[in-house]
C-alpha cells in the first residue's frame, strides 16, 4: 500500500509537479480546469486508478475477461486526507510513502510524524519514507517544521551539511533547505546552472529598497517568503529589542546538549532538611501557555547545585510571583531564577604559586510553573531560595509571597526596597510603601530593566583568536543563561506580551549588575599549599594556654583575669 497524505487549509494532492486536484465546497471531487486537458491526453496513470470514494484511489482497471468485467492491477492505494483538525488522521495500516504538504502551516506536524512511525517501519526495520515540505507561514504554525529543519538528526530527518544556517555562512547539519538564490530567474545560465552570486546581489539591492518602503513587520514577513538562509525563514516578524542572532545561536547550543542540567523535585524530609531527588517531569515548553494545559507545575531545572561552603551573598534570586492557584482566567506562571555572582578567586597551588582569575557569573537554576494550591507554589519558591541561600529580589505587585516569607520568619532572604540600587538610581518606586521587593510600574521594565538584560546578553566575555589576530570565536554573555524558554520569550517579545520569565530575569540581572558596580566582585582564596595548611593546623598546638599569665605578678596565680565579671 502507498499512502500519500498531505496538508493544506483546503486539501490538495500533488503528483510530481503536474497534476493538482481539489475538493469543492460541497465535498465532491473536481479537477482544476488548467489540468483537464493534461488528464485527457496523458491519462496512463489515471486510467489505471479506480476511485472507490473521494480522496481514495486504487491501482486497478476494469477489463472484460471471459465475458465478465473484472478489476485487475497491483491494487496499490493513493489516499488523501486533511490533518487540520486531527493530527492522527493518517494513522492506520502499513505505509510506504507519507507526504506532508504545506508543513509551514502545520502546527501539529511533529505529532503526526510520531503517530506515523509505526506505520513506516516493521520492528527495527524502516520500510517507509516521511516527507514534509512547504514555505513558512505564521511562526506559531511552523514550529515543527523549524525544529525538523534545524535539528534533523534528533527528528530522524535526512540531514545535509549546509552553510545556509545564517547570513554568516555558519556550517551545520540541517534538513534540505532550498534558498531563494538557487534557480532564481533570470540568474540561470544556458545550461540550467544557478548564478548564485548575481542572484544574491539582486536580492540585496531589492531588500535595501524594501527596508525604506515597508514597515518593519511587513518587511520581515516578505523576506521570510523569499529567504536566503534558514535564519531568515524563521525570523520573528516584528522588530525585536533582543539580538536575534545571539538568541538563535544560544538555542542551538542548548538543544545540542552543551549544558548539563538536572530535573529535580525539591522538598523537606522528616527532620525539616531540604532534599532533592531526580524527577521524571520536564519543564514547561509551551509559550504562551494555553488555558487547556492542565499540568502547569513544571520542574526545577538545576545546572549547578549550591556550594555548601559558599558565603552569604554568593547567590541571588529573583521571583515573579502569581496571585492565584488553580485558575482558568490567567495564563501567568510563577518564575524564579537563581544567579551565582562572579567571584574573584585567588588560587595558591601546592608549590605556593599564586594565580588570580574571575569565576564567571551565571544562571545556575530556574523554575517556571504554578500549583493549583497557591501555598504549594510559595513553598516551592521558599525551598529553592533556602537551598541556595539566595538573597532574593521579588516583584511586589503581588505581595502574597512576601507575606508568606515574613510569616515563616524568613525575611532575611528578601531584598529590602532600599537595597535595590536600580530603583534608587532611576528614582523609581518612591511612592511604593512596601518594605521588600520592587513594583513593576510605568515603563520601568521595558525602558530600564530590559536594557540591563540586553547588555548582559551582548557582553563580550572572551575571544578566541589565531596567532595572526584573526578572530575565530567570540563568547557572549547570553551563554550564561541555559534556559531555552527564556530564549523563546526573548525571540517573541513585543510590548503587551505576557513574559513571566523575562520579568524575573531582567530584574535579577539589573539588581546583580548594579550590586557588582557598587560593591565589586566577591572574593575567595583557594589555598592548596600543603605547608601552609600544616602551619595552620599547628596554631592550636601552643605550649602554653593563651590566658595562663593573666593577672599574674611574678608567679603563677590561681586567680582568673575574669573573676569579677558578672
């Protein structure tokens, strides 16, 4: 059996590049006029296909044998259906070829592929082919296609080595992508070869003019339909405050598993001590989250567990709280990030040699979610903050979590308003009568806090160069944020969008950077000199008690120097 399945708003089937058919409004099959003459003159394939019903053809033909009509042929089947309403419509029976058309407007294509895997294989042997193709439509509809193109190996999609990832010529493995400059008329020679350089020059000239003539969002939409590289095809359609090229690269690093993380459940044991165990849950990856999503609890993601020997002030936290537990009216989630400050480390090795370096600041843990019981949400925040011993800044538009911490006698973890230096520097929140946290009012978040975050992302941390000075690689500050959903929110950000993660993250970075400017780096000494350690151990082996001669006149006295203390 051959199942040929496609997708479009109105179902369309394509055989090669020649024949198109369509269903009309009443549901009967209708051939398009421009192909009718083709079908009349070249119907070898069609005359051997006997339709049993609409969108179902079987490879057979009626012939008269021994005076009786009989259907003969290979009995192979071509079947069509639409997957717009139900991604499981293609499921059922063995399949040799599965063609998913208009993948650029197919938000459930990834689910359909997973459902079809068993039909395309027999045990461990792959017996069929899954093909998906199409131009990019609305960004919320083309996520599966984007993931398959950018990460073919993890999606079991045939991968090719390509330099079309972005405008810098970055080389990587991708799904097959055909850019606008290939086979672009009139830039084709007489032998049919693409004149790529000439085509690119023409595209660049036309885009310069489009930038002048069109609104930014319309310009971005237009080039997404004629992309020169994969980044252009899936770029956000509005002008972003965030550096999209850095976000795209960081998403790729995270998805390529360059960051080691743990998914943990955190709780208290019978003695009240914090314990963490591995969790089978995964973080929330839907954005924006929809009301139909039932489980919004998420999971704690840890990239680095807390250092038990760390001094107070090593870790900062930031919380964007929620005001409700179970709700069908709000799409907000509670977000918390834990940040480890940059530390100036002085290391003394065994030979007594001293080395000083900066231990990089970074996000080490995060959680985004909410429980049906608001107290459980507050308890999750409390446990994370206490585990890291983190001094925490809280958005106090909703003060319930602050009240929860005060009731628990744990206000030492809360940053008082008068210690939030960016509020002082900006003269913000002067009329907010709240002891702890910051209030998201006016343009504070958009105009000021996001600026700190964007600067943090673009900060140049390191350069890798060749001996001749040629820059090989630049490491940017965005690599300190291992949360892919923060990247998603940055990529989609526009005014009015609910970005819980960015609120917590921007406040955290603003607080940390102003603290660093005012107080400098935290310092630590790592002494590995064994001789030095021996001297330290001998300090308590003194030949005399340090207070044995107090209150003595010439000889040893039985009286103590503290005898009159009351």
